[in-house]
């Protein structure tokens, strides 16, 4: 049986019922969420059980729990619903100032604080009904980017991590060191001895989530002594202030770190490779006129960030 003939025999409304059942873990609550009668949703559950050959919900005492199979379905169900929603929200002719579309973008707090914020401001001026949802990525999301980006509109992340997906370059940035104002072991500049001997606050530190400067330190023959790993660039200075630790942040975040107080932002004692930030997306969005408009907005916002004229980032 072909995929098309299988789909033609399915009621895609069952996807909505499945998502509600997985989310609520209760027929009663799922029915309320979908504004359906409980018998109607029970009938949908019976059809789902018959299709999958799995109970989906299993009674445990006075409550219901998702079966292991249903837990595996949960993420795919959400992505499928998002993709279906995009299909039916698309319009043959589209005017940004008349649209109420939501664009969903993965990234780090660094990307959102810089280019993401400027994108939101430009969109508010030109398409007040358009909304952006900025979602923090994590190592799991990054490793599964090719699948995640089927249902999302993009991911802001530097080169060197993702491959095989379309992208547009945004802006280049440099790495700087962050040390506490009270750190007496660091003078007017960070030395290689400081890099090797002082403890570190690092960001992400996984197979698919890392920074190029961290890798360079290792390539220089130094294995940093990591005391803290934090999945946030903006939070990093808080873990440095009042300690003898060192951290790394992007130059675009230096004004924010300085405004927090308690830290100094200094050049690194080696020529760190600049990072090239990019917006990545799935090829399914290539010809989407709304997505093309959004990509242009990111390019324009990135030019503002790169020029240093972004008032929100100034000291």
C-alpha cells in the first residue's frame, strides 16, 4: 500500500485528538480542550488504538498514563500538527501588513538578544499582526535540527554546527573573555597562564553544542578546568562575578555584561576565530513567499546589529 493510499483512508482529525490525549492524558480533559463530547473523543481514541495497535492511555490506579509507544509519538504529533497548520495557513497572495502569521525560530539567548530583538522591532513597524516565537534550542534540538526545522521556520546558530541545510549569513562577531572585577590574578589583560590555570564557566559543552573559541583553547593544548556549564550566554557573567573564573562571550553581548556590573570584558590572548552567525531553515520553506519575507527581515536586522547602530545594545 502506498503512502498516499494510506493517508486517504485516515481521518486527519484524529491527529488533533491524538495531540489532545497525549497532552492532557485524560479523555475528559482532552474532550473539554477540543470542545467535544466525551463519547465522541472516546470513539476517536478507539480508532487510534485500532490503528496503532496500542492502548495509547493505560489506567494506573485512579489515573491514566501514556504508554511507552504514546510517549514516542508525542514529539512527532506536535511536529505533524505544526506542519499541517502551516499548510492551511499559507496564502496564495500575502501582504505582510495584513498577515497574522506566527514565525517560530530556534536559537540561543545571544541570538535572540541581538538579531531576534531587532527583527521583532522591524516586524512590529511593517506587519503589526505578525508574531515571532523565539524558542531556546538545546543540544537535543540542535542534533535533530533537520527534523525540527520541518515544523519551525528557522534556527539562528553560527556556522560549524549544522550542515546540509539552506542558510543565509547574518553577521560576524568576535569572542571576548569575562572575568570578575575582584579577580586579582588577571591584570590588564588575560594571559595564556590565566587561560590554563583559572577555573572556567563554559556554555553548552556537548557533541553538537559548543563554541569555536572553546575548541580553539583545546587545540592550543590547554584542557580548561570547567567548574560550571550554563546553557545561556547572558547568564554566564553572573557565574563569573565575585569569583576567580573565566568565561567567554560574544562581543555583541559585551555592553550587556558591563551593564550588569561586577565583571570586566577583556580581549583574549590568542586570535580567536570570529563566529559567523547564520539563519538556517528546512528546504521545504525555500519557495514560501512569507518565509522569504522573514529571511529578508533577518538580513536587514543583522546589518543593523553589525553596524553597531542598534540603540538597544548600547552602553
